[in-house]
C-alpha cells in the first residue's frame, strides 16, 4: 500500500486519538469544558491504541517517510504515558469524589432527593407550626420523659447553658454524635430495602420528632438557646439525612420497579449508588458531629454569631451540592 493511501485510510482515526489525548491529557476541568461529538469513547481507546501500534510497525517496515513515522511514534508514546500512568493517590481520589463525584451523584438522583426532602421537611415544618396553635398536642408526639429532658436542657434560666465541660468531654461528645448521627443516616438508607417504605417511615418520624421538639421549645419561650445550639450543625446534619433518604428511596424504587433490568441487577445498581452516596453522607455527618461538639455547645457566642456561621454553612452546603463537579456530567 502506498503511503498516501495508508494516510488517507487512517488519518481520521489518528486525529480522533490525538483529540482524545489532548483532552484527557490535560486537566479534568479542561476536558469537561471542551466537548466534542467526534471524540471517541474511553472504552474504545485500548483497541485504538493497539491499532496505532500496529500501524506504526507497518509504517516502519514499509519504509514510509520519517515525518509520518515520527508522528505515529509520538502518538503511541503519549497514549502509553496516559494509559499506563500511575493512578492518583488515594487522598486525591477521595477529594475528587467529595468535591466533584459526590455532588454529581446527588444531582443525578434529583427526583429521589426532592421526594426525600418533602417527606422530611414538610412534617417538620407542619408539626412546628401546629404546636404554636395547639401546644397540648406535643404529648401525643413525645413522651413525658423526653419533654422534661428537653425543657431542662434548654431552660434559659439554667446555669448549665454556659459551656463548662472540659476538652475531654468535648471529645467524648464528638464520638457520641458520630455514632448517633451516622447510625441514623445508615438506617435511613438501609431501610430502603423494605421497598422504600422503611426509608419513608424514618424520614417522616425524624421530621415529626424534630418539629415537635423545636415547636414545643419555641412555644415555651425556650427557643433562643435551642436555635443557637442547633444552628451550627443543622446545615450538614439535616441535609445529610435528606441525602441518605434519597439514597434509600432510589434503592426501594429499583426493588419494586426494576424496569427492563432483572430485579437483582437493578438492586445491585441501586446498592452501588446508595453506598457511594452514604460515603458522602458519612463525611457530612462527621463534620456535623465536630461542629456540634466543639462549636454548637459554646453558649457564650451571641445569637448573631451563631446564625451568621449557620448562614455561611447553609450557603456552602447548597453551593457544593449545586455546583460541585459542575460540567462533568451525571455520575453513575
């Protein structure tokens, strides 16, 4: 085969491979912002690379021009460097998941997340408002011991509202909050195996319970210490519960409506998605526990300081979930 025929036959494939190298060889952000409908899929690259090596060998054996051989040699070397380079360290992959992969995954399950948000937030707000007009209904939602304990904990006249515990107690409470919060998150997700009914129940009961506590304390006039305490960790903790609920709902949906897939395959797919979502949820709840143990408990900080920090955290959480990994496409 003459060189001109050889180049004409394979030039388009070489150009596609070169475009792929240019995009994947740069930064991830640059690759996402340079979409090309002609770009080959990543799954085809190993086969394309093997063909390129064969074409380079043919060009050398047939004595084609040094310029052509040099071009193919460079393409082969660049492809080798990119395909066989060492994977990034684990900490880098973890950061990439937290800042890009996780928010992408949350957005890819938007329908389940919005349903989970409604199941959690609407009962919370509804019960809170109801108790401002019918405060006696709190006895239908909470037992007397719970009511007495929370009234004692948030009584504005109590001396214990100032932070007096030592650093050892802070760390002990940090561990307690981690276990308590993450157990709620995992239970919210795992109960999705009960066709989603378990997740719905956990979201509703948590929303009702938090609304009952907040509504009763607000009506009692104990709202100031309560809101100052919960304001700091609420953005992370409440959002994480909703995401765990969304993970459980999508799992339950795949169980009862697998579509064209086998039920077991749909369930495995939902389990993988849910497990990845739970990694991000665990990270959020870990941060929430840290804030709750070391910041929320400081009663000496004025209300404006607590609420300012809370507003900043709400903005950061929503911005992270809305824009994190933006432009990289949905995660699967």
